[in-house]
C-alpha cells in the first residue's frame, strides 16, 4: 500500500497539471469566442420596414406632399400680397384729388422719392442700382412711349419692387380733348399692365400742368393726381449736383413727395447726386416709402 504522503503529493501534482491544461485551453478558446459575434434578433420595427416597404414609401411620399402643399400655399400668399401691393388702389379720400404732400398724424420723418419721364436707357438702371444699394423703394411715373421703347427696364422697375404711376403717353403740354386725354392715360396704363401686370391709379401731369384736360380726365377716372412738395429741379440745364441736393433739403418735410427725373434727357447729374442726397436725408432721420405707402399711412 502506498504511503499516504506520497499519494497526496501525486494528487496535488495532478490537480496542478489539470489546472494548467484548463487554463491553456481557456486562453485559446477565449479569443476565438470573442471573435465570433452572436446573432442578435433584428428590432421589430426593422422587420416591419423590411416586410412592408410600400407602406414606408407611402409615408415618405405623404410627408413630401404635405411639404409641397405648404410651400405652394406660402408662395400663393406671397404672390397675392405682392399683387395687392403693386396693383395699388387709391384710398377713397384721395380719389379724384390732387396731392402735393401727405399729412402724417405723428409727423414721422417719412418721405417718398419719385422719378419722372422714364424709363430711360442710361439713367434708369443706374438709379435702380443706387436704390437697391440703399434698400429704398421709390415711385416711377412712366411715359407710355418710353415704356414701349424700353419694356425690359419697365419690367425691372416692377421686379425690384418699386411703385408705378402714369405720366401720360406722349408727355406733351398742349390742351387735350376728353378723347385725347383718354388715349394718353389708357394707352399707357394698358401697355404697363400688359408688360408687368401692374394697374395703377396714380397720375402725374407732364410739367405739373393742371389745366390742360389731362388732370380733369384723370380725376373723372378716380386717379389721384400726384404732385410734389420738394422739387430738385434736376430738369433745369442750369442745375448743379450740389444745387439739386440743396433744393430738396431746403423744401423737404415729413410726408413730403420729392421730384426727381430718370428720363427725358441727360440725367447724369441726378445719378451723381442721388447717393449723396439719400445719405444726407438719412442723417436727418428720414425714411423712404413709395407714394402708395405714403397714402396708406395717412389713411390709417
């Protein structure tokens, strides 16, 4: 019979060998088990998407459709607002009236810049650029025969958000019969509307003449005859750049309407003076609106 002490030693050695062997096997198997990723059941939602692709497409299509409808609605509302602004209807209290300036209840320093005798090939685009740089909307009183000659510039005036007024077809100063006055106003109005979609009931008589039949006819048609309270006199060949600026600054007042010209001759002095005039008016606290906006301010 073996000695108990020897048996115990052999048993211990055997157990150590088994432990070493098991440790070795575990060391080998552990990296292997780590390298094999267990399969994970896909989420239920994922399965549903795989099983029902058509339903997901329809949901996406529905969302896109809703967004398109919202976009179309916004575009339609903006178009309607722009059409309302451009197709200005003179408030009742101004229809058939002659207006030189607007009385503002709060005496705010608000004025309207207006340009006559255009569109003109050279000056009008330059003036539009200056107005755009200063974020100013003005009112252009257009001569029908010039609209006919420069249709693209006419469209540009409207596209850039400026208001339109009627300045007759031929810009003549003689006496007009009712029929002749009808042609002067309505031919111009029809052409402007055809080119731009704009209708206007603002009229400015050529040279400010009030008694040659044009204003009387315009009043009958519920136009407002728009005159001015500050004349730059840029139409005078004797005017200088500084002179026309001084002419405006001397006469300007809240609710005022400023007369300038973009057509009818060489308007280089007006183009040169306009940035300085705008800068000085801004320094004095003036803000700029169109004639329709000015009339609406008094109405409110």
